[in-house]
C-alpha cells in the first residue's frame, strides 16, 4: 500500500497531519490508507489535521465524510481539525456539511476530544 501521509499513533488514536494538496486521486489513496491503518491498529479515533490544506472542494469533502462513515462502521470516530478560514468560508458558501466528522478548533482541542472517547 502506498502511504500518502504520515500516520502517528498516540495511545488509542491516530494523528494524520495532512501536509499535501488533496486532489481526487490523492484523497482516494488517503481513504484506503486510513482504512488499512484503522484495521491494523484498531484505533478508537482518527484525527485529520488539515491546517496545511488550502483547498477542500465538494468531492474532497464528500470523500472525507465517506471516510468518516466507513471509520465509524469500523468502531472509529473521526475528528477534523485545523480548518483554515478561507476553507471554512468556501465550504459554508457551497453549503457543504461534513457528515460523520467531529470538528475541532485546533490540534489541542482534537486531542482533548479524542481522549474523551
């Protein structure tokens, strides 16, 4: 399996700092990588840190929501943190709702949420 991003294991959860531009092909590979990591580690939560991501379009947001739904079916919650103001504005203007994802202000907030699961 090709690794798209690093995945760090912290206690019962996985920290995924996304530091690359996501496109349709990359987000599909990321989805598969995350499913494999959840199965391998039996993580209770996964934190997707997107503070370095400058664009989240409708397809990427759909795929992230789908990934969170898949993770939920595997017993793993998904927390998204670090959404930049321009990305938040774009998502809100497009009317995109991120299903199955818990949204945290920043990484510190996400860690608190993950440890409370």
